């Protein structure tokens, strides 16, 4: 058997040689010898306590008499833990999904909004995450909530609703810089949802509806204006040719008669109208 794979993780953020033990002293060596003597005497039963296994996605940080063992975290695979004088702590290196609870903040333009987010992070240095902070995951959770509130307090409401990518990137940068000393690597931050008060939602909906109605009235007015111009041009063209009015009259009668309705049409001679209007035109 061999004493697991030792060494630093691939994504170590800082050198952990400064936190390794510098010596256990004479008393420590005595206890170390007694521990090995007990292991040899109780073989093979002591192997059940001596041998430990960590998975591929885990690392083991070992303490001997309260000091970190040099060489960094152990694993994956089998490693030795001497009874009575050594203890170890497992660290999961997989990506962890952290849901930030909804944070009610007052935006820059004095609007109350509730925003929640999701943070994806992982432990990049097992030794640092154990030795430098009491609970790296809890500290990251609290820091994420605080950072979200601080960033949202400097944004306007329209920026929060329309520019979520920049808020996510700013929050990721702040978290990554702050958690470097904890052995944490923030991989991604996403803004999930922004909830507005019901009164504000109704006010914004009424404003949007009024704006749509105003645009609709403007479009209808433009259509009426264009239609009146087209009718004026058509009347000028028809007035130049007397036969054009007669053809338009017959076309209107044809379109009405094509419809299946109970409309009764009494044709009125165009010549009579022309005869009645003739003297006035001549005058």
C-alpha cells in the first residue's frame, strides 16, 4: 500500500507552504512513535482505523497534533491516518450551486425591488479553504448576499431590468476577488428574477397602455391624412374624364350586388345629375 497521492490541487490559488507545520517537537515525536507502536501491535485490526479513502472529487486535509501536514491535501485514493494524533477533513471539489435569497433593496432612483441570484463556485484549494476560514461555504453565501445588495443599490430600475449581464459580471468579479484568500473560485453568477411591488407594476402597466394608445391614435391620424390625399388625387383624376365617374358608379353597383345581403338599390341616372349641374358649371 502507498500513502495516497499527495500534492497541491491543480487550481491552487496560493502557496500553502507557509501554513505547513514547522516541527512537532520532542513530545510530538514521542507520541508519533507510540502511535506507530500501537498500530503495529494491533495489526491487522488497526488497518480499519489507519486506512482512509477519498473519492476522485474529494481531497483530505490532514492535521497532526493540530498542525497541517506538509505536502498539501491527500487524495484521491488511499491514505494513512495515525490514530490519536492525526485527524482529517474531507473537502468536496465539485461545483456547488448557491441560491441567493431574494434581496429587497432601494435602487438609485428610489424604487424598492426584490432580486435573487444564483452563484456557481467550487473549492480550488482544499488546504486554504480549511485553514484560512472557519466555514468557506457559509462565508461565501453571506458575501454573495451582501455583494448583491451593494451592487443593486448603485443601479437604476431600468438598468436592473435590462442590463442583468453587467450586474452578474460585476458581482462575479467582486466575489472572486474576495474569496481568493478562502480557496474558493467563483465560476458564474446569474440574476434570476427582479420582482417589483404590485402598485408599481400596475402604474407601469397603465403607463405602457397609455403610450400604446397614443401611438395608435397617431398612426390612425397618419392613415386618415394619407387617405384624404389619395381621395383628393382620385377626385381630380375622375373630374378630368366624365366617363370615369360613370365607370366608378357601375363598379360600385357591381360590388354591392356581389354581396349576399338584402340591400335594395335604385339606380340613379348619372346623365340627369350632369344635366342638373350643367348650367351651374357653364355659369
